[in-house]
């Protein structure tokens, strides 16, 4: 019998929205969910990874927190610390799997981040950039809404299935007849 840590998990709804955005708006060729460290015993996981094709690939690494009443990791400071920790682990994972020759972008997606937690996330983003040399884009609140609305526009302009469940739900909703 397989241990639960080795069994595949279904992506969460917010992760599927981000994956659909990467595939259909960012035009990533490959989108993967819930990627775990290749090193046995390490507990790190990356929520969503998008890969742009081409000679010099671009790796987009996304952590997703779809808590509708705030981040939910604890205090504002704990929220910042948790996000910073997630991206240190994500950077380590990307280095192990893809090496340093790939172009990398890091994003934190969350639809509802309270102002005090946002301040802590901005500090975490700055710290991550200083340590890694890579930007950590905060796709939160209005930025989150704007990107998801862009995905909705794509959904409203097409009928074909694209093998992204969240996108298909948006297509259905966008094409409802009144």
C-alpha cells in the first residue's frame, strides 16, 4: 500500500485557476500541479509550475493561497514568514529540478490579503529578491482579480475544451444564456 505522502493529490480550485491562467493567458506549454522535492524525506512542495517552451525556457513558480477571509496562516507576521518560507523551498526545488540556467519567475497568488498582511508579504518579497536575485510578484487582491478577469475574457471568447477544468467552468459560466 502506498503511503499518503506519495499519492497524487487533486489540485485545489485556486491552483487550477492559476494553472489555467498560466496555460491560456501566459501560454505555458506545460503546467504541473503539486510538485514535490525529488529528494527523499524533503517535504517541500510547489503548488503550480508553468513552463514556457523555447530554447531558453522560462519557469513560472506559483504558490497559491485561496483563503477567502485572508491568508489564514496566523498573524500578519506569521503570514509573511510562511510565504517567505514557501518561496525559499520553491527556489530550492527549482534549482534541484531545473538548474540555474533557466529563466525563473516567482508568483504568490491570493484573492484576499488584508493590509497588514500585505505589508508583511511585501517585506517577504523584498527579502526573497535580495537572497535569490529573482522577483517575487505578489498577485493579490486587485492584481489577482485583474488576472482572473483576463482568464474570463479568454473563456468568453472560445468554446473548445482546453483540458483545464477551472477554465472549462469559466467557459460554461461565461456562455450561460439568460
